[in-house]
C-alpha cells in the first residue's frame, strides 16, 4: 500500500522538511493575513517576505504556540507533498528524547492538531549521525554534537548503541545575544535578532556598517564596527557551547573518551557553521579532532531521508537489518574496546530503523572469562 510521508526536523529558527526524497530548509515562521478571521498568508521562507504579522511558533526547542505550529506544519506538508489536506499524510518528526516531557507533548499536540494520519517520532541525534555518515557499528566511540539555535544536544555511539547523551538549553542564540550586548555597551546601539544573525554569519569580514536604533535618544543610527572586536565578543557567547562539550567528554567512560582521539567530534546543526567555532573547540580540546559535517544544516533531515525514503539509513551494516519482521541470524561482533559498564548500557539499547515503523533490538551478552561480547539476537518488530 502506498502512503504519503512528510518528515520534519523542527527547529526554533529553521525547519528542515523531507518529502518525496527531497530535503528543503524553511524558516520556522508563519504569516497571517490581517483581519478577524485566522487565515494563513504564507509559511516558511515566504512568510519573511510577506507584509503582514509574522509569528515564530517555536521557542527553546518547544512549541511556544501550538496552534500556529500546527498551521505551519500543515501548510508545509501540503506544499511539499502536493496534497490538498493532511488527512492522508504520515508525519515523521525529529524530537529529542531528553527534551522535557511537557515540551515533547507540546510538539506532539501540534502534530495532532494539524490533522496528520499518523505520527512517528525519531531521535534527531541518531538521524544526524546517519546523515553525517558516522560509523555507528564501529567498536570505537563516535561523538555527535547537534548545535541548534536555542538548544544543544550531544551523544556518543559505539557498537550500534548510544553510550551517552546530553541536553542543554544553550545554543547559537547565545552568540546573537553576546553581539547585541556588545553593541549596546560599546556603541549605545540597539539591534534586533535578525541583524545579530547576519553579523554572526559574516564574522570573517574586516568591518561592518550596522544600522540600528540609538539607546540614548531612540533615533536611527549607523555605526561602523571592527571585525576583530566583534569576533572577540562572539567568543564570549561560545563559552557555554564549549563548556557543554567538555562536560560531555568528561562524562564518557575512559575507553570511550580515548576513542575520540582517533574518531574526533562531529558538529552538525546550523550553529556548527559559525565562523571560528571549530577553532575555539580545537583550542579547548587540542588533542581531539573537531570535524564539521559537510551537510551540517540538513544532517538530521538527510538521515531521515535515508532511513524513510531510501531505506538505507543503517548502511554500515545492511546485513543486520531485519527484512519484513523476519529473524536475522546470529552475527559475531569485533572485540570491543569498552568496559563492562558500557555493555550494560548497550544491553537495553534500541535503534530505530526503516522510518520508525520497525525497530532493531540488540541483545548484547558479555563473556567475562574471554572479555568478548557477541550479538545474542536481532529481532525486527512492528509498532
């Protein structure tokens, strides 16, 4: 039976959409027409160009306005899939598992209000690792850091399971606030979030001519700012991001942390493209390679595209994927480099595959005498 699928990685500033095997990035914004009746004028990138009330329904990684987010998801789903209604569309949403339960329920409620036929939830860290071509089934640990606008998540993977994951409410918006505070303190100039975002994306320039409003008399004003001073101000906002990654490395087991000397840390998300961010990480973690994914902005969406549409998300171990719920034969794993505590965590790990409709449960047993672990069984189950 054929079905229409629409996948979305919902961010505070940008929503990455996947439909018909194509990935597109849209602004998380919706424009409403003036009047008593609630009518959507435009959604996504077109909303910023529309001369009407523009609403951003997502704040701090959660639905600040559930009704507006439902309208945004419904409008984008119909545009990308070519359907007139969402009644026949199945929604796949990337929602962090470590997000507070209230915020998770708000995002799910918005999907239900949009009228989708079904809802499937995916882990954005796992999808981002697949989209960034990380070797999830390697016996060496890999760390993925997803830097969003207002949230930041991190996870370490090894042997097909998740060793550790963390969540932070700090994101790349902290750099925007640092730039705004610098202009207010040094030049007595007030700038908005959009201007701060433009400055952050062009920190490699030597100088800037910034237009804003004077904090003294409230009149429009133009200020020329030095690029070196702006980069120094932006680094103050990056301190929280660096502290979070350092705490994540310290939380790993010794053997898993030692693996990062070879595999490194991969940065994904729109915040990973900040000018000078990778260099700041390298200065604080000099022995660990810092890698920025080529598709950092759409890494999570590319992972969902590979899993849902191309059916090759876990490409590093295609022979381990269940086929139509059949049992898969026992398969030996290479000798692990992690300790027993990590394997206890892996024992209950479940990695979603094939669009979240089937799951791959790994039961890993540990042989204390030989120091080796093997895969006791793989079972494909339907929801």
